[in-house]
């Protein structure tokens, strides 16, 4: 359904652009048609329709162009939102596949690595698959926490449709950075529909809850799930959003968790080499040089 919606919006945008380009031609054709009508029925000239059309044409053209521009802006916004949703769904599906069939995929790809590296690569693949599974679980848990907290808080403040708003907050949690802001707008609007006082309370609550979610709840829940420090989660989301926008923010935590697995394995291997003592490196070096010299 999302793919069909995206295709439909793309077609609508193309048609609006084409209509905007050909609008002057349509107006010129209308004027030519009106001229032909006046020639065929001279008695209509007394009504001066050509003057009325000439006076209304700029206003009509301007109004139609504004309407087309606004329609294209809305369609573009919907297309962008659908694109972000598709990216999120794609990432979640990939993560779920890696959790379910990660061992099968890993076993297939493992044979392409050197034999001495296969145990190490296997450990990293299993760890990455496990962390991606934990990321999916943490994402669902975050949606429940944020949606329940928002719904209860708005209900206590007297904001109408609080359960529905809580569901909106939960769904918006799937989209990092802008998700809480999207859910914040209708929460504030429905608060002001009751009274300015309730609107002010809903504004304060929404801003506080979104900041608490972005800076405290999400980093701690995600950090504990994928075994990353909360500061690392915040930095990953910030860097991902700066580089690739919303898509980067969605991919930030899975990529950071996978990179952390690789760094941990490299660090463990380096510590193992240091613990073995410098004589191992010194004895290994002449062998390497001798092999190269013989070759």
C-alpha cells in the first residue's frame, strides 16, 4: 500500500508540474476561442467579454499557480513522508530477517573468509544479528512507553482524544528526530480547542515529554538494548541525521551497534596480542621477512 501511495503521489506531482507549464497555453487557447465566438456572434461584443477575460486572466493565472504550488508542496511532503516510512519499514524487515535467518546467511558467507578468520567473523555476525534483534525489540518498547506516557499525561490535563493522541505519539516514535514534533502539533492544537489554559499546559507537557523522550528515555532504552552508551546513541542519531537526514537517523543505531561489534572484536584481538607479550611479535616478524625474501 505504501509503494502504491508513493507511486500515486509521484504521478500527481508530474501532472501538476505539466499543468503549471502548459497553463499559459491553455489561457491563450481560451482567448482564441473567445475571439472566434465574438466573430460568430457579433451581438455579444456589446457585453465586452474580451475585456472581462483580459482583466480576470492575470488573477486567474495567479490563483491557479498558487494552488498548483501549494498542491505540489503538499504532495512533495507526503511523498517525503512515505519515503521515510518505507525506509523505516525496510530497515525493520532487514533486521527481522537477519534475526530469523542470520545463521543461515552467515554460514553461507562465512566460507568466503580465510579459514583462520572464520571463527572470528562468525562471532561478529552472531553478535550483530543479536543486537539488531534487540534494536527491534527496543523500538517497539519505546513506542509503548512514549505512547502510554503521552496518552496518560494528556488525559490528566483534560486534552480531548488523549488515547488517540497517545497512539499518534507511539507511531511517531518510529521516526526519529521529527516524529515527536509531528505528534506535538495536534496535541497542542486540541489543547487550545478546550481553553488557552489547557493549551498552554499541553504545550509545556508536549515539549517536556518530547525532550525527555529524545534525550533520556530513548538513549537509555536503546543503549541498554544494543549495549551502547546512551551518549553514543545520541551522537549516532545526531551524526546520521546530519549526513542523511531522517534516513540517517533511522539507520544510525543499527549501524552504530554493528560498528561497535567490529570495534569490540578488534580491541579484544589487540588486547590478546598485547597480553601474549612483545616477544611473540618479535619472533613472528623475522618469519614474515624470511617468507617474503624467499618468495
